[in-house]
C-alpha cells in the first residue's frame, strides 16, 4: 500500500508539472504555502496564537508526508545570526489528522497558486514578444477599453491605443501590437495597441520580405492614427528600390497594410540624408519647393508657389505636422508671393477661334469645277429629271387605259 501511495503521489506531481508547464519544485513550494495557510486558519479557530510564530512546512517528495514546524518570530530588525538562532528552537506542531477544513483550504490555495504560477509563465513568454504582432479576438468591452482573448491569456487595449472612429465587434479577429506588460492591482496585464506608429512599421515588416531580410529599412515613421501615415524607407543594397518594395506590384503590399488599419492613407517616401530633400519628398505632392534649414533652432522654412501652398500644408495642416514628426524639425511653410495669372476670357475665346480656323483650314477643299463640267452636270440632271417625268406620265396613261376597260357592270 505504501508503494502504491508513493507511486500515485509522484505520478500526480509529475503530471501536474508537465500539464501546466511548471517546475515540480514550484508545485511543492505551492503546496507548502497552502499547508501553512491551512494550519494557521485551523489553529486560529482552535484559539491557538499564531501571530507570534513563524512557520515552515516540510514535504516528502516521495510519499507526500507533510510536517509543520513553528518557532518564535524574530524581531523585524533581527540580524541573520539572530534569525538562524531562532530557527534552532523550531518544533513540530502538526495536528493529528489535519482535518477536512484544513485540507479543503489547502486545495483552494493550491489551485490559486497554480493559476498564479501559470500566469507567471505566460507573462514571461509574452515579455519576450513585446514589440511584436499578435492575433486576438475581441472578447468584451470595459467601457472605452477592449478586452482581447490571446488564447492562453487575456490582454487589454486602452482607449488611447485604439484607432479613432474604428468600429469593433465581439469575436472580431484583429492584429495587435504588444505594447508592454505592467503590474496592476489585479496582477500583471498585457497592454495592446493599434494606434502607434510602430504598429504600422511591424505590419510593413510582415508584408514586405525585404524588410525582414534587412535589405530595406524603415528609417522614420510618423502617424496620425485613423487618417494618415508617412514612412521613410532606405536600402543600402544596390538594385533594390525601397519604395517599390514597400508598395508592391500594383500596390498590393501597401494595400494590405491599409486594409489592416481601416483604410488609413499610407505615404511611402524615399529616405535621404539631405534633410532638405527629405522634407520636399515628405511634403509631396507639392512641387517646386525651396527649403532653408536652421540647425540651431531646428526650424525648416519652406517656400512654396502660391498654387502649391495649400497642397504643401495639407488638410488642417496635417501634411506639415507629419513632416515635422518625421524629421524632428519645426516646419514653416510660406508662399513665394508670385500670383499665378490665369488667361482672360477674351484671350481664351480668341485661342478657341484660332484653333477652329486652323482645323477648318486643315480640311481638304474641293477645287471649283470648270464651266463645261457644270454644264455637263446640269444636262445630266435635266436628262434624269425628264426621264423621271416621262416614266410618271406613262404610268398615268396605263392607269387610264385600265379604267376604260372596266365595264359598267364591274363598276
């Protein structure tokens, strides 16, 4: 019987450790803490003073036999020698039978400790994945925050980490960025994000193999979540077009990124060590820009043609703001003061008339006919007309003859 008990305990301990992905020593330590908690509760109900003592439990890993020991609690400012001396006075206080209540309490604490140990193992795994993408299901809404099911655990996406105006549905599968793991009153929590610029960079790394291989690099990225993103890409490898690699054939790669972030516009520009050229590329589609940079004040002054001024600034100044985030410089855009004159209506009319005249002149003109040709043409027409009249008169005469041949009886 003893051999059977030893075998069952060892097998159960190994099975729990293997199933939960834990160390057997962690399981034993958990059971130890549960036994001490159960003893304190049971002894307190029996009127035994437990606050002035420190306790330890010893568990035999082979047969599972447990013994509880107690010794006088040393002072808070006790030295290591004093603590060691106090432990010499420990004595066995294991109650007989231990009781059903104590065993039930120990069981509950064991389950709780195992869950905490499992969560600790899971958190250790996700700490290595901070900054990477993960797929999850929208589980429920906690006010503006979103709870996400990651499979083995849950995570939370705060309101500021959501894409503005993005509608989420329950059980909707989405891609998230693991932002960080923080300690909260409820234990460690995994925080996710879909609004950060790094999220878009990781999406490009997933869609563009050249970024994964290192031949294309995202040098800088700026984002206003829900509306627009600018990414500056660079390649040190000859023969590789960084912008073309990110855009893909017929825009399939950048379109995949856009679809993942709800149709947000993504601009991919070529990185340049020349800050002026980088600012010009970032302010596109505005053209004919002149950039003056003050490195001391970190201000870049941009002179744009009057007809390109609104294009360079962008809607509500968005183009300038994203360029400032991308470069780290304050961007000041001004017009060049040159008014672009449009042609007047009269000039436009004259141009249209001239074009029509040119078209008319360009058409082939028939040469006038000679007098003899005109006479011959008139004679031909006259002869045709007379022949038509003769045929009509002959038809009328035949009709008269037919009428005369009809007898009065037939009439």
